[in-house]
C-alpha cells in the first residue's frame, strides 16, 4: 500500500516541507481548563468571542466561568457573524483594539475562530483591510510579527480552524469568498472538548463531518510537495504546500475514523463515542490540511455557497438561504475524485479502503469508481443533498459557478491535475446529481 514514490524528487520542485501545529488539549470537559491555560500564558484581560446564538448557551458560560475563576478580566464579544464578512471581521477588530486585551479566547465554530484570528491580527498589526488578504483579491502581504495569544475552543467537529492559520470570509464588495492565510494566525492553543458536540443538530454533525472527511481526502490526494515550485524564500514556503509525509499521518487516521464513525455520529445523537471520535478526526484533519492544503472540492464550494438562492437545511438559524460549508464541499467531492483518480490511483484506493469500501482486487483503473461510490454511499446514509442540484442548481447555473470558482487558485492549483475553466465546467456538470 506504500506510496513513497509520490514524493520522488521532481525537476524544479521543492525539496522540503514544513510542519506547524497548535498546542492541543483534547478531552471531555476541557473547556473548564480555559482559565488555567490562559493564566499560564500570562493573560490578564481577555476578549471572549462567540456568536449571538452560542453566547446564550452553556459552552460560553463554562469558558467564561473558568476564566473568571482564574482571576482574569473577561469581556464578551457575541456579535460574530456566521459566514463572516470583511465588515464583521473589522467590527470584531475594532472591539479588540478598543478593549486593549492581552489575549483572546474563542468559543464556537469556524466562523467564530476565524473572526477571532482576524480581530487579533488587525488589532495587533493595524493595516488597510486588503493588506493581508490573499492575492490576487488582496495584497497578500506577510503578517509583520507575532499575534497575541489565542485559545480556540471549537464547538463543532468540522472546520479544524483551531489548528490552522486560515481565516475565511466574504468580501462584500466583490461577492467573493477569500481568506487571510499566515502561520501567525494559527491559534496558540486549541482546547478541543468533544462534550460540545453532544447537543448538535443532526444536519450540523453531518455537514461538519463531511467537511472533516473532505479536508483529509483532499490533503491526502493533493499535489505532492515535491511537485510545487519552491517559494521565493524558504521562510515563505506556503502552508498549502501540498501533500507530504506529515499530513499523510493525520489524513489516514481521520479517514479511518470518518469511515467508521461518521454515519453513527449523524444518525444517533446518543452515540457519544462516535461524536467524540469525529471531533478527534476533525483535529487530526485540521493539523493535516493546515500543513498540506485542500484542493478542488473546497475551491468549488465557495461559489456553491455564495450563489445560493433558497436552500435552507434543518438545524441552521432561520435567517436566509444557506448551503452550510461542509455541504457545499461534499456535493462536489464525488465528481472531483472521479477526475483526480488518474493522477494517483493508489492514493484514491487507499482512501476508499479507510473510508470502509471493499478494495480487494480493485485495479488502478477502478479507483475513481470505488472512491466516488463510497462517498455517495456515505452521503446517502446521512441524507446529504444529491449533488449541486440537491442545493438548487441546474445546468444554466454552471457558467456562473465555474466563473466564481476559477479565481480560487490557491486551492485549485493544489489539486493533483491542472484545473482550468474547461475542467471546472465539466466538474460542476458531473456534480449535478449522483443518484
Ligand atoms: Zn472545510
């Protein structure tokens, strides 16, 4: 099953890979440790960030009580926008600057943790908003120095944002999703408490679980780091550096766990073992994709989410249409992996096996079918939408979807095969419906 030749030296390619990881504490009830960890990091006055719904729930209260018991001055910011925008990032940054905090604690999903990263960045190193935003939309300038300590406490088992240096948002003026990417954005510590997932609605567990699965699958099948051109300077080596032996470790285990526990975690809220395992898979996948980068299913997801008309799954706040992140990713995945299988069929077969497919006797030529069929099985078992038609798109929407995805070069160029406009068009077409 070995795949070492995947990293064979390539003409003009990089010769090394880097590993960046947050400090992580994982276990039931660790949210109650927030105060002690914050104090141990020398913090006295912290911004506690969350969103308006979570702010009224137990997790935020637990974190707050822990911080206060440790003698810290705590100010709550509960105005994080789910699916943040440049405006909501800047609002949080103003709060952070005015509050003169010496550190941050975020309690929530990816939107909360990403907003906290941005608030930390713009309050510590003030600049015009587009300065740090990814090129070509922004200037893509490096963050000039370290940020303040940030303890990230995820409440969903999906984004892995607590382990990455990525903050994603909608740039309102361009109606485009883009991000800020820097090692300096990575939270200093992740407190991962699987108890947080016990009360999540079924669809939220499913969408975030498929996000985890796809982080691992995309990182595992990403372009090998040896085939990416070296950065101008070694210190500028991107975090989206391509698949590498370190990210492979986390991907393997995350895929194995997802194969065994995803359906159980979705369909049985009482299965705390499955939900806890999925939280661990999210952490592993976050560590992996934070050091490898995802590719086309994520690159294509932003226009699937951004052009939504009236789709609204159960379990999400009632204000407006939404394709949750994990759903907007997974509806593209079978189509993408059918396409990419020819670049590294053994990796696609290995992944299919970890996800629970029968791969004995399968030939390399069958890798595309075996993996995509297993993904479709998992999607059907958890009532995911049937491809992009399941979230409201039809053939006439394909040019707009492809147009929206084309600028996501950081992601698309991390795929193991070149993806241009023609390929995007075909990938969306093949993602219309799977059953
Ligand atoms: Zn994701």
